[in-house]
C-alpha cells in the first residue's frame, strides 16, 4: 500500500493536504514507488509518497497474489449500503 498526499486548491484554498492509498502489486518497495509514479492521477495532482506498507498478512491470513486474466475491479459498497449491513 502506498500512502500519498497532495494539495488541492479547490479544497480549503489548497492549505490542507489530502491523502489517498494506492494498492500496488510489486516485488519490492522500489518497484512499488516506480509503479506509483506512473499512475496518471498521481502525476496530474502532483502527488508525493508519504510512506509505504508491505501487506503480507491480514488478521492471521497470508495474502497471496495470483495473475487474474479477467481483472475484475471488485465490488464497491456505498456509505448508505454499509449502514444497512
């Protein structure tokens, strides 16, 4: 996970830093950095990297990646939908 920041002049006159997280599949931190720098949104908003975290396990479960030829983006559950779960 790559934690990025940027300043958006349309929010608070650009005074406050906004943050996003990108999930990037990479062999190491250097490759993750390079891939992040290639993301068009990262370039367009003049973002910078605040930090990175390698995610190899979650709550006792090992995380493994395998190539997916279908490349589905996954389900998005809205704010209102999560209240009804």
